[in-house]
C-alpha cells in the first residue's frame, strides 16, 4: 500500500516510468501494470481451461469406483456423466486414494485330449490292480 500511494503521487507529478521504478525499486513492467488498472491490480486471473468435472463429480467418481471392478465407461454411465472415458480415468488417477491395477488372468486348466485321459485312467487302474 505505501508503494501504491507513492506511485499514485508520482503519476500526479508526471514523473517518467523509469524514474518511478528507480525510486521505489520496482520494475517498469510492474509500474505499467499498476498504472493501467489500479483497481484490478493484484487480483488473480484464472489461468488455463476449466475442468469438465467439478469437485462433486470427482467425489462421485471416486465413490463409484472404490472397491469395485467397474470400467471407466460403466462408472460414467452409472453417474450419468457426459465426459469421455479418458476424463474419468484422469479423475481416478488424480484422486490419489484409488489405484487402478490390471487384473491378472486366472490360469486356465490345460486341456488334455480325450485319448490321453483314457490312457491315463487305464494306467491308473492297471496300477491299482497290480498292487
């Protein structure tokens, strides 16, 4: 605030921007920004593109995914979100509490041909008779 009052006074005295910046030890760009719009100076501007999902949607996605094996498409359909599958996956990853893992396939039983099964049964039966 004291620097702003000094800049306002220097503007009224018609001092140059270079001289003002030298007196208050600030850059010329900073002084230019302040002088162009003193009321809005120091307020933050929104940067970047706004997210498609709000915080409530993020929480709903996390709740729907927790402790289930649902796909991203299933979650989007359940919550009725009009966003892509990748957006839902990014939301899940951003939450930090939920880790998605690829499920390992269950080992399949080895299919043995019928002639080999019959042969093994016979050999087992023959062994039983011998003992």
